């Protein structure tokens, strides 16, 4: 009986040792990162807001101009 208990204990320890020795390592190769340096630009932004109390409408106009001279204007109007 004593030998059976010692044999069972030895097998249990051997199983635990074998289970703890298994290690899985997953390595992934990430793609190289690209960094783009953009020169500092000097752009001007003009915001104009208008509200009409008689109609209940308001508008917002945003104009942006970069250092090259390109200009873009966007107008948004909302009425209650």
C-alpha cells in the first residue's frame, strides 16, 4: 500500500513538472512605421457668424488660406 501511494505521488509530481515545462511564445512581426515630417505652415483662418432675429436663422462662414495662397470657404446655415 505504501509503495502504491509513493508511486502515485511520483507520477503526480512528474505530471506537474511536465505540464509546467510547456511554454508557448508567439512573436509577431509588425510592419515598419513611416513617419512623414511636414513643414510648418502659416495659414490664416477667418470665422464669421451671423444671426437673424426676424427669421430665426444663423450662419457660420469659415475661410482658410494657406501660405501658398489656396483659399477654401465653407458656409453652414441653420434655421430653428
